[in-house]
C-alpha cells in the first residue's frame, strides 16, 4: 500500500537523505512510519488521514544530521516538520504539506549534570519524568510539570512554550530553559540563550532571543540540545481540595488564594459546575459527593517544610474563608497526584442519550484574566451546548481555570474547556462544525482580551486563522522575523497563518 | 496465597449506587452496564479488577515522589460527607515510600554516554 | 462480549485460515473484531505507554509503540496500510504488559467501565493474522515447527529437546507421576535452567507437599500463542488438560510466571466453564510454606542483592509482595529494593518471542536492566522467572563488572540447606552449586 509523496520528495531525495544519515533504519519512507507520525492527541479527521502524512521520517542522532537534512530541505524547498513526543494538543507536529518529519526521540541523552552551576543539559527527545528519575538522587529536579509529564518530551515543550501545573511557583518551560542549541530553517546550528554563556540566566547583551525560540511551534527551527534549570527538590508537597455550593464563591476563593502572597504556592485550580458533573460520571472521588458540591478549588504548594507547613494553615483558612468545605486528605492527595492521568480516557464521553462512547478530547487552553472567568465560562458552555444539540457528536467535559503567570499566581489563568468529540462519527460536515465551534470559542477569548492559546499553540484550524487578529499590531513584526529566518517557508509551513509572511502566500 | 479458580473470577451482581453507577466489589464503582450497550464491555475477571485498583493507588502514591520527598496533608477527613463513604479505598491513605529507582540516563552505549556530574 | 475477547484463537476451524484469494477478507475480519480496542487507544493517543515500554526505551521508534499497534488497525480500516506493511513492527514487543497497565484507560477507568487497554491481546491477534496471511516471521516459523515436532520449545538451540528427556531434570528426586497435585514444568526450566526446577521441587519436598509430574510434559502453548501460532497453542493446551484429567489432577502448581498466565488466562478462554483446575502460583506457595514454618530457612546467605520484578508477575498479575516477602525471609540477605511501580518500566526483553527475532534488542534491554542493578552496588540480581534469567545472566556475565543473576527459588533453596544440583545455563555448562 502506498500514499504518494506530497512534497518535492522523490527517490533521489530519499537517497540523499540516506547518504546524510548513513543508516537506512533511520530514514523511513514506508507507510507504517508515515501513518504513525501523522496525528497527535488532538481531535483528528480520521477519514482524511492520508492528507496529513509526512512523506519521509528521519530519526536523527546529532545536531549535525539535523543541520544537513534541514539544509537539504531548504535548498530543495521541501517542508520540514519537527516532532518530539507528538503529544501536543494543537497539531503543531502534524504535517500539512508532506515533507520531511524530523523525529528527535533518539536524541534523548543526558549530556551533563552540573550541580554547581545548577543546570542539566539534555537532548530534545528525553521525557521529563525519565529525566527526573535520574535527577532525584542528586536532590534536584527539572520542574516542568504539564498534564503530559509522563509522555511529552523536552523538545516539544520548548517548541510549544509549554505550561506547567506548578508554574506559579517554578515557572513554565520558557523560564526553565536556560539556553538551547537550534538548527535554523536555513540549516545553521546556533546557540540561543539569554546572552553570555550556556548557563547564564539573565543578560541585556544583543537581543534577547530565548523567548522567541521557546514557543514558536517549530516554525523557526529545531532544538537539538537544551540546557535546563535544576531546581532544588522540594522537601514537602501540600495539596488541599475545597468544595463549594456555587461557582462564584469558588471563583472568589480562587482569587483569595492566588493573591495571598504565599511564596510556596505552586498552583490553584478552579473546577466549574460542568466539570464536577462530568467527574461524577466515573471519578471515584466525586461520584459519592452530595449534590451540594458544585464547584471545587484545588491548591498545591511545594518547598521546605519550614515554609510549607505554616503556609498550609493559611491555605486551609483561605479555602474555608467563604464557606469552602475540605474534601479530605485522601482526595486531596490522590486527586492532586492524578492530575497527569485523568484527562485522556475516551470513555468519559457520553452520547446524547447517555451512552458511554469513545470520544477524542479537545483541550482548550486560552489565557484570560481573573475578572472575566465567570462570563467566559457561560459563553463557552453555551457554544458547546449549541453544537452538541445540533450535531450530537460533541460533549461538554467542563472547565478548569489554572494559575498561569510564571511565578505570579495572582496574574492570569489558563482557562480550559474540555470537549469530547466522537471521532468515529466524524465526516466532512461534522469536522467543519468542529472547526467552527473551535473558532467561536477562540473569538470569545479574544473578545475578553485573552490569548487563544496559553501553551498548546495556535497551529490548527479554528485557531490559526485568528493569530493575526490576536497579534494585532505586532503581526507585522512576527511576519518579518519569520521571513528573515525562514526565507523559503520550509520550517513547519502553514502553521499559525505564517504563510502570510510571504508574498506568494507562502505556498511554493 | 491466592489459588486461581475459574468460578471465583465471576464478579458479584451489581448493586445500584446512583442512576449511572453501580458497585459489585466493595469500594469499587462501576458504570451501569446499560450505558455500555454501544461500546460493549469486556470480560474482566475478579483478579484483574483487583490488579487495576491496587495498581492505581500504588501509582498515585508513587507520582508524589517526583516532586517532593514527603506529602503533607491537613490531617483532616472529608467535610462534605461521612468519612467511611468519602473515598472508596480508605486503607490507602497516607504517605508511603517513594520510588527508589537509582536512575539511569538514556545511554546508547555502556559508560560512554554517562552524563558528567559536576558536584 | 466484545473485542475479540473470546473470538481470538477460539473458533478457527481445522484449516490454517490462509487467505487464498488474497482479497484481504481475513484482514477485514480482524479489523472488525479489534476496531473497538483500536479506537479505545486511538481516540486518546496520549502515549502514557511510551516511556514504560522496554522496547521503546531502546529503539525510540514510534512504529514500535503500543499507540502504533492500535492505530494501525484504524489505518487498515481506512485503507492506508495492510498486514505486510506493519508486520515487522509487531515483532517489537515482549508482551510485558507495562503499556496496557499504565494506560489511563486501564489504570484509571478500566475497572469502572469493564473496558481496558489490551495491547498484549492486540499484538497476539495481529501476529496470528500475520501467520494466516503469509506474513509470518522466519525465526518464529522455525521455532514453532520444532515445537510442533517435539512438543517442547527448542530451548537448547541445536541440541534437540525430546519427551524422553523432559523429566531428566528430576533425576534422583523420586517424583511420582500423576496425582491430585501436578507440578507443571516449563520448557526452559526442564531443559535449560534445571537448577530452578530442582530448587523448586526440592523446596516442595522439604515442606512435605505431595505432588507429581505429568505423564507427558508438553509445552504449555503460551509462547506459541504469543507468536501467533494459535492452533498449535491450542493443541498443546488440549493435550495438557487431557493429561491432567487422565491422572485425576485437581490442582496445578505453576512456578513459572509464563505458565501461570497461560493457565489463568489462555486456558480459561479456550475452555470456558469446562475448566475445573485450581492453579497455584509457585512463588506464593513457597512464601506461604516459609511463613507457616514448613520450610525453615536456616543457612544464612550473606549477599547484597536486588530484585527484578518479572513482568508476568508484577505488571501482568499484580504479584510483587510475595516474592519480596520471601526474599526478605532469607537470613543474611541484604536487600536493596527498587519498588514495583518503578519496575513497570523494567524488563529483561526475554518474552514474546523477541529474543528469537530481535536478539539485539533483548540484549540491550537486559544490559540496561543489569546496569540499573549495578548502580545499587549489589553482588547479585535475583529474579523469579527463568525466561528472564537467560538474557539477564548473559548481560550480567558480559558486563564490565560481572553481576551474578540468580533465581529466587535457587536462593531460598540454598537458605533451606538444599543441595540443588542441575545447571543454570544448559547442559553443556558445568553445573553450578
């Protein structure tokens, strides 16, 4: 079986790639290699799978190999799609135009651990959980903690500019990358940092490029090595969950907690009524709860015992200050630990007549300010309800709001609505409906001064077309940078509306 | 010691908990089978249910250790419902020893790619 | 029932099911049978399985992920791949069960919905489809031809195994044939690592447990099933059950975890309600006998050791406490443990036919396992599965600083003052004490 190559790749190009890599086992144009590097966990039009396949997959081991492959692609105007874990939620690693998919999983070594200057240097293919297993015995950890902690890879976290559950205390991916080695779209290998040497944290020399290269969604280059922060391993974790009889009181309590000034506060999570109703479907912590439990606030703290223990008493007071009821030690410990695992189970889905059916999960990740959370919640739920009513294949899995600002729990919030989509029932009509639903949700975000994506990236239909609107006056600057670094539009082309940076609309 | 007998593997009959949830084994919730008509249920013998439930708690206990040496809790039970109904597996509460993996880098070859540790 | 739960392997008629018209009918049926399982994974795709998979840790090739194993079925339905395209990928699996346990569909909601991820079954079913459609692997083909001929697995390489010698390991132990309690002896244990079997049998004798051997000790059929040879597996199961019935057996003692799985999972699927045997897991039995004082451990063994959780005990069956309890009962032992959840991502690479087709991957998986043990500064790695002990022993011997690999029963027998006899690495090697 075969699906034809989409881009300018032919047998001659494959031979050139084999010559560069020198190992036929790492240059893969066969169907199963392409098929299995197409989708990511985001909802996917299964019936159009063939349209999103890369043409050939490369498994590099070194920056030099990546550099030569990208150089070749740039010369021949062949698209390149970088892929680390392929666990992103916004199609950033999905090939829209065929081309060469650069899969960095083999680059998963720990090159150096420096306990004096407090950095660890790794390849982009390493997973954070596996990294921390190694770091534990040195009393340090790399504090990047997304819901995908057991599965996502450092390279993808850097590409997406990931968000961490404990970012309110430790910062997110961007803050925890000290410097990185990048292969530019034109093939050069460069070091990007704050300035200075590999392990410098803050500088004002030249331009500060690190921000640009953490969160570009693979459109400005490929990370081939990263030097990361080593945070001291916390002595103690404290988590507490509080139940509320109405959303508003829970929301107000969230504000009390995030404005508390407690330095060890790592994250606060607000569960809305729809989320609690959804959790009652199959979560043992919520099934037996009385009907008066309508909304929940979860809090977590990390640090030394000397700091966390007294702070925990303040948290208990604040959590109860407006009538919140503590859900108990078991749920607080168990549910906090399950934050990485509860999301993805397809059987959370319910058809319109209540049957448990396998649904794919869409995770919205807008960034919004505190003041607008209640209103955005109402408007988003109304949108999803409308689409469910009309199309039947969508399901509202409720909303979370999480502390978003790095080191600033009082700042903004990552606001998530989870939408189940019955993938097996997808067809062109339903898919278009889904894209409209996605876009409507994003338009509400923009209306309330938010960002359409705190961390996943605006790399999919429904989001990508709104990037210029969100960027506003800075969109011109974005386009100039893209064109300057990627003159031939080969690096993850078609993402984030960046085709607009090119005179011919970016399509070769 | 557990002796495997096929007859012992059949789960007990369900009793109703809510309009969507039933219970066969103590403290283990299950979906009302009527809601699984479209998807279908599998044949899950009793030993497998036990394995999954035990593993879940073991895994949750283990997860904490990635982020801290010790879990501190308020030391209080549920304020929303009576303690014995609050969380199915009461005997699982509390801290346990974290994982003890000595850790190993993603080495490709023995010794050569060991990370340098500067201390 | 759904998902090929019953249908896998059961109702294939006498014919080998070969797809004579090449019209993909078998593939179509396969997809029909397994699509719900496939979508259970594909609709999620979050890949919590990937970092715990021992093969993935080595190859880092997405084609070898449990995710791909499920996605390929959906891809087949969409007409993007067929069996030939993906056959080699499905070789890359030890069927250790880490993925399907770690998957949130199992770990968080498998019990709630009575619907979990079943990667092991999916891989077995795909391998059976490979056999049925002319896509079988050369190494496995030869292996199973030899099994068909001799009724035991060709565990001695060029040296043929045979029924005449299947009970040679028991020389001098005076074990009767038949009875209510049968000791089932695995092929690896009967021919290759006889020290394991002799240790176990003598521990039972010391405790005064009455047991007998089978009249004809055939392979359990488990590995044939794992490699996709469905009829062959069933034939061996039928023979074994007939032999058990013929001697009035009520209870089967299975020391080897692979057999335990065959007898508690494969055989019930074959026979449904017509399966009356009690299956006793060897390590749990010995642990109980020690706790009851029927085996006294009087000889100190002054070693510093760590324990390897065999996949088919820990991940597949949730058995991890009894072996540790037993190990701790050995006087003089210093035990540096690695907890059983961390060990979800450990493996020897010995299962699922992997050593036959991809010995270099098995070797690397074992090398890494031994390296982890060495980081603990121990002088021995103790396992409780003879299939793991072969690649682990080879890795232990070829490490820069050699590490001894022992079986738990061998260790316990030593502590019970038993002179075990037999050999740990095939009959050509000198027997180890």
